[in-house]
C-alpha cells in the first residue's frame, strides 16, 4: 500500500510504503525493465556508436533487465557488467533482445543485433551474479576475442548465469573464464546458442569452474575444441551439435585442478567436412556419452578418435555410431601412448 506520494527534483514520482520510511521512485518500485532506446537514447542503426548509452544503463540499473528493441547496436569497447558492490552476491543487470529471425542476414528481417567494432577485446566483462542474456545476435566481425568473459572481484565467484536463444558469428570464444585467484564459478546455463566461426565455444581456466549446463546448442567452424577445460570441469550437455571443430571435448585438467569432474553428453552429433583431430582428448575426468553420431570423413590420419590418459580419465560410450571405418591410420582409441 502506498502511504505517501511526492514529486522528486528530477520530476519522477516518489512513493513511500505504508510501513516504510525510505523514498523510492515509481521506476524503482515498478519498473523492472529498462528500454535502451527510450530511457538511454541508444539509436540501434548500426552506424551510431551505442557503447556509452549501454554502459550507462548497466551502471544505473543493477538487478534489472535492459530491453533492446529491434535494431543493430554498434559497440566499440568492452561493456563492464559490474555488480552492486557486495562481494558474495553482487547483482548486475540482464540483457533481453527482440529476437533474431535469420542468422545468415545482417538484421534485414528484424530482431536485435550487436555489431562489434572494438578490436581484440571481449564484448562483455562479467563480475556479477544472477544474470541472463537472451534473444539476440552478435557479430564479432572476426576481431572480438570473447562474447562473454568472467573475472573475479574481492575474492568472490561468479555464478547463476543464463544464455538463451542467441546466434554468434566470428568471435574467438563465446564464453571464457579468467583464471584470477580461482574462486568458485558455477551454475551457468547455455540454451539454444549457436556459435559459428572462432576458436572454442567454451573455455574454462579456473580450478573451481563447475556445473555448466548446455542444451540444444551448436558450434561450427572452430580452430580449437568446442568445449575446452584447462582447469575445472563439470558439464551436462543435451543435444549438442558440432561441425568442423578440432575436438568435441578437450580436458587439460591435471590432478588437483578439479580433475574429478564429470562430463555427460546426452545426444552428441559430430560432423566434419574438413580436417579435425578427434572426438575427446582428456587427461582427466569421467566422460559419459549417451548417443553419439559422427560423420567424420575428413578426419586427420593418425589421430585417435578418443585420446585418453588411462590413470586419470574414464570414458563410457552408450549407443555410439561413427561413419568412418577405424584402422591403423584412423585409430579409435589411444590410452597413454597405446593405440587401439
């Protein structure tokens, strides 16, 4: 119940709850979504630089959602997704686009697109929690290094991030974690995200990076592994489609660096029309693949389909099917130097 209504110096209406003494504006109390064009003057014409408008909206609206109406938003520098200042649970803001209708066209048919023109930098640097990014297209123009990069502040981790209904072009990494001082990072969900052109879809560099959930995602034309765990681990992937990537999964994790993590794939489709290494290259971890279909006619000769370290890695494949006959030139399994 509203107890008192006044007008602030800014012209916004300010209200006080019946049992409260703190003034708050109508926007603060009832406006959970900010319109980047109406509220912050972004243009979205693909020519005007919208970086400053977007960064201002991020800094002023912690815990809220920024809506990006149909348009092409030119970004020329990294957006800093800062939290609200609390180390253990800092809140940032979320991005909601107007969808994308044709991933092969530059927004000719509507929807929201972010067009990168900032050189070899990340698009968004995240140091806050409980964020979502949905319904847009991102074009890195072959210069953006990462769409999303996480970093650590005051020894706190980053957790509860959601990425949904996105199409990404020509960017080195879709999601990249900084090593920092190895605090916890967990509970990141990727749903219906497509990444075409780059190095890896996901690269995890911190010891306590775990609990990554991937559903209905696709990666294509990658010079590195689709999922790359330098440290840490822990993936559940449902319906993952890959084409022309170096490895589906690469785990570099050593003993003591999160090597006990589990990687589960429920429905993995792996297609390759150009030279590639194999399906799994793991130094540690427990890998289970339930339903594997591959079409790997251009596989690199001499490279094993599964390359494992026997002392640290475990692999289970249920209902697997490959389109290539395995031989001495195309071995199916290599375990610590022994080729099978």
